[in-house]
C-alpha cells in the first residue's frame, strides 16, 4: 500500500451510556460489516447443564497457617499411609 504523505488524525473514541464504542467504523484497516443487516442465530451449544461439574463432597475448604516443619511432617505421614493430606488431617483432628 502506497502512502500519500498525508497523515490523518484518528478521531478519539466515543462511547454510549452502556460503555460501547459508537464511532468504530474500521478495525485494523478493514471496514466493519453493517451489523443491522447481518443475520445471526444463537449458539446451540455450551452453557450450564444439569448434573455437570464435580459432585459435592460435603467438605468445606479451610486455610491453615502451619510451619514448614509441620507441613513436611504432615505430607510425609500422608505419603507413608497412602492417604491425602486432607484425609490424614481430618483423621488426626477427629481423634482430639
């Protein structure tokens, strides 16, 4: 594309009350289509589905601040017994 030597000053963006830009006519040098005449149809896939996702375990997340030594011991004991850290901590706290 050959330049003409003239520099056009880009107009500043203008937005409507909902925050959408209203004076956008080109994008990267390509003219945008007339959206009033473009036919669209809603997507027939995606979205939330009944029964989708991980099943609820009934457990609640808890944040603990432990010393690095305690964390190492807890993880080592969990590995030794073939359990998760959560399962081992729950067993040991239930014994109190």
